[in-house]
C-alpha cells in the first residue's frame, strides 16, 4: 500500500475510534461498504449499518446490502424512506436530493438515539465536492459525519483500498438512486421509477456494467461506456433493447453518444446555481 494512502487509512481509523459508536448509512455501494468495513475495524460491534429502502432503491441493491451484513455479522437496520411521500419531492425540484437526505438522516438520527449510538455517518468522498449535491447540505445541517471526506479520500483511493482489503465492491459500478434519472421538473412516479429500474436491469443482464437509463417523458436516454458502444449496436442486442424497453412503456430509445458520466442531469444547471449548493 502506498505511504500516502496508508496514512489516510490510519487517519480514518483513528477518527472513527474517536466517535465511540456509529450508525453507517449503508447502501451496499463502493463508498458505504468501505466506510462500514473501516468502522467495524475501528469500533467492532459499536458500528452498525442502516439501509433505507424505497421505490428509488432497487431490490437487487437491498439484497446485496443485506447479504453483506449477514456474511460479516454486522447488525443491520432497514428503514422505510418513501421519497414520493415527501412534500414537493415528486415534482423533482433542483433541491430534490436535499429533501430526500433530510428526511432519511432525520430517521437515522432517531434510530441512533433509540439504540444509544452517538454518531450517524455517511459515505461521500472528496470527489463529491466537485458536483452539484444538495444532499450534502442536509448532511451539514444535521451534523451527520462524512469521514471519507474528512480524511480526503478520493473515489479511486477508496476502490484501491477496497481491493487491498478484499471487499467485493472494489470494482462495483457506481450507483445513484433511480430518482436521479429524471430531469429536474419532470414528475417522478412509482410507475416511471419501475420503468427505469427494469430498463437498467435488462442492460445489466445483457452484460453491461456501468450504465444509466435517463428518462425524458417517454424517451429512454441510455448512457454506456464508449467502449461498450460496438457491442450495444450489434443488431441482436440493439433490437432486443429497443423492443423490451418499448414493452416497458418507453416510446423512443436513444443512445447518448457522449457516454456514461455521473450527474449528467446537472448539466442543465447554470454555474450560479452550482455555486449555491452551500457546501
């Protein structure tokens, strides 16, 4: 392990030990799995996992999170966090993520108090400071701790450490909640969340790993890694995707020629709006 990376990890462990007991917001993704692993190393049974389930969180992700905790013997709490019931959320305003995270972490803080746990942690990393992430405002307001950002760990470093420690998520594709597939201002419904989930599952079943299916009305805009374009354009795959997505309710299916990237729905925001994220 590189010296600088080793120092960051040791700083992380020291910081986590100082917290005494923690509840980790655990989605089963790269960052939260690594944070949970480190918290367990630092605090043992005084570190627990909390997973929020909703229509924006695919069942496959919940299953993976549950299986990981069961395998590692980690106390695991599952809470219901139905975003569509939050006032204003379904209208998909630009602060949608704030509304969701505020409600989620308030529930987590309540659970932590019931269990006599001192701190609530979340897994954002230092790279997350460079995008429009209003959810981090809720994190700051509620006093939720972000250990990976505190010790300046990047996404790449987290993957490197995860590989070093044998975590199954070290090369897991990045994931964000399904509500992030909608343009700001387009109404989010349970039906359309289901369409996106099924469409992305189809692409994963076909062997594509890092992807997004963005929904624009009844248009599916597919983002894949550019190196996957040739395979996607093979007639058998292209037509299968076209016909099955039409059966799901999409009318038009398009491939985004720029390819996969995180936060592509934020590209419509002005620089002034991005500066108002309050971090």
